[in-house]
C-alpha cells in the first residue's frame, strides 16, 4: 500500500522584514551559530542542543539543514551586514509541523524574535493555510512564551521534556497555532 503524500510548503524562502533579513542557512554560518549556542543562557532554553556546543556541532547541524532532503524551512535570522544572529525553523516532525527559534543573547529584548517568527509564520501560512503549527517552551523561558502568546499560540498542555543542555527533565509548555488564531506582529 502506498503512503499518502504530505503536502509541502516548497523551498525555504527569503523574507525581508522592517529590521531583519531571513534566509536559508549556509555553511559559512557555522562560527556564528557555535558562538550563539555556545552561550549556555541560549542553549539552556533549547531541548535538542547539547552543552557545551562548538563549531563541529554547528557544522553537523548545517550539513543536515542545508541538504535539501527535507521540506523543513531552516531560516537564518540576519541583520545589517548579513550577520547571523539566530534562527527560526519550521520542521516536519512525526507528521506535524513545529516551529522553533533562538536568538543570540545580545539581541534579546528588542522584539526581533517576534518580528522574525511572525514573518516566517505568515509566509508559511500563505503556502500551507490548513496546517496547525506546534511549538512550546520551557516554563522558565518567559520571553519565548510571550512571543507565542502575542502571535496567538494556544497552550495545549504541560509536561516534562528532556533538555540535552541541562541534562535534566524540565517543565515544558506545549502550544499550537492555526491560521485563524494567528496574530501577525506589525
């Protein structure tokens, strides 16, 4: 019996916002990614990122992210001179679309993640209007939870999720977003 084909959003786009430029990742981003995720204040908020995190970890991730073998959108968040400052990724996992994101700590508190996530979600819903986007954040990540709330994500449940960087189970709040609930940020 043939498996049903899942609709896909097409190639990873390039998106320009008021202050940012989102583009597909490149191997040249490895050092900037390693620097950002090597900061435990950033990596501790991510479930699948090890600590310590080094350049080889970034190269390994980029090899997969730039392979073109998945329908995922792995967008580099850049500013100004194409400096890599973070990522927003829409990934198909276990048949469900998930959004994840992170930002270099020195760019926190400026509204950049909301701007990046909002623009990526808006473009994704243009191509995939009938999907549900899943996300979540550790309960101690108030900034990420605020971004999700502003965008219209609805909390679905709370559970414990293993964090590689913390090497522990951490309280995690799961959420989801439909196009009807989405509130694009200006």
